[in-house]
C-alpha cells in the first residue's frame, strides 16, 4: 500500500530536518538566506544581517515583482534569485535560513512550513495574526527543536533595556504595582479612502490575501497594518515591542485578567483599525495598561528632559512612545533609544535642613536620578540571529518570548471584541469560561491557503 499524502509530507519534512541538522554551519561557512517579504522593513533588517561575515541573501521572494526587484538590487547586487511562491523556496537545499517579513497574516504558515523544511527562521513581530497561530508556531519550534527561531523584537538586543531590567529587578525603584505603556501619533487630517481598482502588474493579489478574508484590490490595502484582515492594529504593530520590553523588565508571564475598549473615531481615514484603544491587564502583584491614541501625538502629555532624545519625538513637547514602571522608590521610563529614572522624595527628609529666612529645606530621595541615552539596536538583533545559527544557542528573542508578547497583545483585542473582562489560564493558555471569546482566538482560513492547522 502506498503512503498517504500526509505521511509522505511528514516523511519529507523529517528527512529535510535531518539533512539540515546534519549540516553544522561553521564560522567560515556561508549562510544562504531567503527573504520572504521584500517590503521596506524586510530590506532594512536584511541589510543589517548582511553586516555579519559569510552571509548572503540567495533568494528574494515576494508576491509583488516590483519589491523582489528592489530587494535584489539592494541586497544581492541585482544577482539574487527572485521567487513568488515561498513554498518552492523552502524546497531549495542551498537555503539554510529564512527571514519572514510578510504581512502578519502570513507569518504562521511561513514559519511552520520553514521549520518543517529544516530551516532556521527570523520572523518579524507580531509573530502571528491570531493567538492560535502563535501556539502553532511554538508547537512547531518544540517539535523541530534543533531549529533556531527568532522574533524581530529588537529591544531585547539593546544594552540600555538590559540595564533598565536590572534597575527594576534589583528593587532600585522599589516595588512596582503599576506599569503604563503607550503609543501615540496623529493621523489627522485624515487620508480618505480610494475606490477599489485593478491590481498593478506583477502583483498576485490572491496570493497576497492568502488565508485572510478575500477583498477586492485597493491601493490602500497594500498598507496592510491599517486593516484587521491582515494585521491586529496598533497594539501588535507598535505595542508588541513595548509589551515584550515590559516582560523583560518585570520577568513575569501571562496576565490573569484582560479588559479593554477601543474605537475608530476618525472615520474619514482609510482602513478599519481602532485609532484609540486602552487595555488593562491584571497580574498577580501589579496592573499594566496599554494605550494607543492616533488622534494626538503627545502620549503622556510631555515629560521630556532637556538634551534627551525620545523615540518618535516631533517638535519640542511630545513623548509619543514609552513604558513607565511606577515603583515605590522611583519611576523608570524606557523607550527604544533611552531611559530615565525619576526618584520619589523621601518624606522623612522634607522640611529638614532649613537655615534662615527663605532657605530651602533639605530634600533626599528614595532612589537616584538617572538619564541614559541609548539607540535602536536592530543591528545587534540581526547579528544575534546569525550568531545563534552558528552556535545553535537560543537567541535573545526566542519564539516563546515572541509568542508571549504577541499573544498578550492579541488577548487585548479579544477583550475589546468580546466587550467584557476575560479571565486567562496562563499554564493552559486558554480563556476561562467564555466559549465566545475563546472562538476569537482563531479565525477561519481561506482555501486553498489554509496551509497549516490552527
């Protein structure tokens, strides 16, 4: 009796994994990479990966030929192989690793199939479009545990974030009972919608839509981050990085409860994601809130120190993105390019030390004032992936950490959709006692693009 297609696929995947595992990549061996998704972010990170020695992007894969051409020129001197179907790329024996930089709704299928094919993987954040997809990726990484899978949450590679984590975990700012994360921008005046149209030449629109619900081509849909069909809103777009940093600082795991609200207020803007949202996460010993507001760019309404640079700052006033850890001895505020500590006053010192009329009282503080200017270290993150491929040691942002951050963000969206507080079992990774909300942890995949089980 001949083997079933499922058995043949499983046997083929096992053989590919064994073949790949048998090839130890030494320091002087060239690593062959395929870029799957050749948009701006993919090309930027790939250009940083190429700063590692003995690395080359051999295949540039995208459903839009214009982008494969751009990537070939930028990353391979015009000599890289172009491809449209990533599944064919995964069959190539000269590809050791894949760099997934497609729209979010494609990540899970591409990562899982790459692992089955014996490839190492770098996947941009968010690691998945739905919670169940994230679980499927983690399950595949455990099944093919000889593979390296890294999430593109580059804060993990920034030295100033490592310093900030020590400040929190050492107790320097005391006990932290509240953490506030925010992202903000201003999408007014609005960019109005445009009519549906014919896809441009060289774009396979059906493949682009893939497992997402089908919609006619619209020029604005190429900005996939503005559509829930392909992405999950600002909380996974910008918030995913900061939620990951929150976990690095607080050294904790899944929340106990999640509640939230969100709306799209500027309806004249194209797309359908919420422009204002707020989510409250309860943990055993503290509360974290995430806020996104794309009607005003001030975030916390200022709070800037002269001489410091802040991520995304515009003009002299705003501080649009950050994570604030409010401790009993001080407040730590971090962002992609630095951190500051604002100490709490020691109440026992206030009023002491005054001498004579008009003298100021002595003031002591419970912690030390600090300000540290850092930098975006996507460059170090890219190099860490290559180091992990060669050493076979876990990267700074392994896929389980990636799923923790992305999954937490996705639970916020589910709470908003459900319209009520959710209770969550972190060990089982299940919503407790709410079948309707549980169904929102996944969504139907469009055939024939339902390539993995989620």
